[in-house]
């Protein structure tokens, strides 16, 4: 296999999307059914039930997702229900699903119970809470547990509350855990030893040792007796925190139990592993190995975690695959256990960190596969990370090796516990979007696999991967498909902000003319833009286009080579017809600016007048940006009426008669200077810069202000231009060195000090 891993990337067929609108989004639709003359008989409910039972025993989430809906359909369409369909079996399936990312499936099973003849009991509610907590739906879990008594006649037990508390622990939210404990007490359920053990473990995980000690004191004052898990959590936590003095106190208590024979009443593998961890820290790998051998001879209950505890220390400084294999064999001899995936993964990471690096780690992986060690994500992720480091572009050869590793992981087993996880897909998708060596064909394969396995990208990572794959695409259609395929994994992952970020990235792309375009323009096809807007309107939760969305499109389509007043008017009609839109000043400014850029000056003025007419509405009245856009529009218009408008508005603002603009900013002044120069009113422009700016609370000119003045005064001839240059040097020498002038024939160069 190692030789296969090292092969260069295989040639793949190039992708050529179809331009037909009828097949625009085939990846979001079901495949066309084929007609079968000999259609196979549908499996019976009894057969489906048997397969469902076997699927949950075999850790096959993919099969459960398909079999359960078929079982319900078949059972309800052909009564009576199968005699072997019982509540215990459904609860067993629910327990399995509750530990996965298929919460919707779990909720469906729960909701189907009455229709299948079973009344949901307390255990069903508990399992549902486990599913909510494991999938991060903590707010929903809290609402559910508060409603259990009123809606279902069931009083939540401490175990139910502990499920939610542990959910906050998984999220690293100790404050949230304590908040739930308070709610638990108010609801009449007292925290038990499991509650306090979770708080202790969370405090250790967050490095808050003072909180650990506070929780232990609170536990004692509440009359809750520490159990074996409490002592184990304290021992392990203190060892990992380097608090060896405290760890030895816990060690003495555990050893006392061991000598008194209490181990037969509960001293289990976890406690032994805690003691073993302390031994390794204090006496090194050799001391830990010696203790494990003694316990093995005494018949102590060592497990695979004992072996892993030793492997962590022994893997430090490994140089070659031979040393790694020898270490694992020594551990197997010392513990009497076979090294599992976890132990192999620890040794593999030790090799990656050592001088041998990736080549030796790949050899160890091959050795593990030769010994029939089933890989999982924990084993493969470090290799992928080393191969596809984000800090450097992944070569086609390294991506080829990564593909081989992924194929082996995904095909070796369909069990949920050994399937590729979220991090595997994120790493590979990032590599596929590499701008130097993109591989969009493989990204489509990954996304299809994710969809089949029910693996989703969260709301934070989904937009990132969509945008990265878009930028690696070779056409607008290919970029849109990258977006659409990832969106199809979970339509709830994108919110309004994410859609706008994706649309912004899409409109910033630049490709040759598109088959879906109506012209030779290089802009994004409007048909695809409309698909984006449609997705936003029909998203869940609702994320309809907002002012930012339309502002983005107005700016984009007013700057294209084919921009026209009719195109902007069409967008204007869309936003007027959008009943979900709440317009604001920024949107009106974008609309006014868009009309101005396409030469529809009268339409731009109407937008300004509309804003003035609605000046009592703070959300839509004019602001300083509106003023700059209006002045710029007047300057480009060039008509006498436009000059009159510019001068009138400028005067009204100065005299405080325009609600929404309390004072003029530097951008306003620069727009005014340029406007006056376009009309040949150079004296007014110079007066504004040299006499009016910087006095009576007005902003002072900067180098950019002077550059605009110098550039625009060329319209008045060389003599005027030279006169302004000399005035700048004479009156504003402190800005002279920062100013860049516009040299003859439009070439930019640094200002030179005029000769006397």
C-alpha cells in the first residue's frame, strides 16, 4: 500500500458543466428514475426490522438512516405491525443515533413512537436530551426539560439535567454548566455526584484549579460523597496540571482503597490508569512499564487506555518505524493487550514529531494496515495535516497520497466510529481549493460522500470552503456548483451574513464569457445571481436579501462594461417589490451611486429627493455619503441645472438646512472641489481648499485633497496648474512631501519643487 500511496496523482477527466437552464442544478435534484421491467419486490417490514437491528449492532448509521423510514412506511401501509417490533429495540436504535449527528432522525423516531403503538416514557425523553446535547442544541434541551412535567407529566431526574450539564462541558462553557445547576435546583432536583464530577472535570479542562477546589468544597457542603470517579478525575487532572503534591494526596486515598479490598467494589480501569499516569510522570516510561507488568501479573483490570497512557510517554523521541513497532510490541508484552488504533495513532504522531517525520509515519501506517489495524480519523488526520499543511501549497503528489489515505479510510469500513469525520473533510476540501493546484473533481467526490454519510459543515466553516472552492474554479458555473453542493449538505448552515459574503466573493470573480450570459460581458450571469437571491428567500432559517445584498449588486452591475440605466432600473424594481426588504440609507446611497455611474443623472436626483422627503425617518434620510454622491453626480452631469443644484445643496448643508447632515466631512469637501473644477469654477475650488477648510470646525485639507485639486486644475491650463502648485508649496509646505502630482499627459509622478 505504501508504494500505492507514493504514486503521483492519477489523471482525471476534465469537467465541463452544461449550460442548459433545465439542468442548472442537477446536483440538488434526485436522479431520473429508470424503468424496470422486473421491479424487485419491496422488503417486508419483518425483513427491514431485522436489518435495522443488525445495522445498529454493526455501527452502521448510513443503513439506519435508510432502513428506518422504509420500516415505518412499510409497517403503516401493511398492518399489523411486525410482532418483533418492540419499544426496547427502538430505544436501542435511538441510543445509537443520539450519539451521532443525525438529530433529525432521532426526533423522527421519538415522534413516531405513538404511531407505532408505543407511549414515550422517561427513558425516551432522556435519550432525546442526549441527542440534543451531543448535537449542540443546548437551548432546545433546556426548553424541553422545563416542559417535560407540564407537557408530558414527567418530572426530570438529576440524570436528565446531567446530560445538559455535560453538553455545556463539551462546549467548554463552565459558566453555562453552573447556570444549569442553578436551574436544576430551582426545579427541585439536587445535584448528585455525577453533576459535581462533571464540574470538576470541566474546571480541569479549562485550567481553573481554583474552581476545582471550590467545587470539591461545595460538594462536601452539599452532603454528596465523592466516589471513585471523583478521585480518578482529581488524580488525572492534578497530574496533567503539574500539581503533583495534590496528585499524591489523591494517590494515597486510592491506594488505601486498593489495600482495603475496595477495588472489588468499584476500583476500575480508570482509577488504575490515573495511578499509572502519575507513575509515568514521576518515574518515567520505565517506571510505568514496570508498574503495568506488576498489575498484569496480579490480574488487575488493565485496558487499552492503560496501553495508550504508556504509549504517550514512550513515543517521545522516536526516530524510525522500527523503533515505533518495537515500542508497541513491548507495550503489548507489558500489559497483555493487543495495541489498538489509539496506541498506533499515538506512536504515529510521535514519529511525525521526530526527526523521521512524515516518511517514517507513513511507513508505520502501512505497517498497521499490514497487521489489519482498522484506520479511523484519529489515525489519518495527523498524516493529512502533515501532507496538506495550510502554510504551504499542497503539491499534486501530496494530494495524491492524501487521496489514497482517504480512500482507504472511507472504504475499509462503513461503521460510524471509523468513518471519516468532520475534520478529515475540512482538511481535504481546503487542499482541493488550493489556488495553485486545485482539484475540484475530488472536492465533488468528497461533498457527495459527506452528503451520503450525513456529515455537515458548520455555519462558520461552510462559507469559507464555498468561497475557497469558488476562487479555485474556472468558470462562473463551476463556482456556483461549488456553492450549491456544499449548501445542499445543510441548508440551515448559512445565514444572511454568510450568503452576502458568498455573493460578494462570487461577484468578485473574473472569468471569460459564460454560456449563461446574454452578451460577451465578463460579469457573472444574472441567472445565477437570481438563483442566489432565490436561495436566500427560501432558506431556513429565513435569510432574505437585505439592503447589503442589493447594495452589493447595484455597485457590481453599475461598474460592468455593459452597465446600463435599464439594468439598474430592473434592480431598482426588484428591491421595490421585495416585501421583506427594510431599506436604509446605505441602500439609497448605492442606488443613487449606481444611477450616477450609468449616466442616469435624473434618476439619481430623484433618489436624493426621495431621501430628503423622508428625512424624518432616521433609517433612510441623507447622510454625508449621500452628499458626496450627489456632488459627484452633478459634476459628471455637467448641465447648468446640475451646477445650480450642487451650489444650492452645498449652501443648504453649510447653513444646517439638510436634516441628517450636521457637518461636512473631508470626503464632502473633496467631492465639492472636484465638482467645481468640472464646471470650470476653479476660484471656488481653490477658495474652499485654501481659505474655508480647516476653519470654523471644517476639516483640514490633506495630501489627497491637494492631489484632487492639482489634478482637476489641469482643466484650466498649465498656468493655473502651476499657480496652484506654487500656492501649495507656499501655504502648505508641511503637506508638500506627501503630495503626488499629475504630470503632463496624465502620467503620475512626485512633485518637484518649482524653480524660482
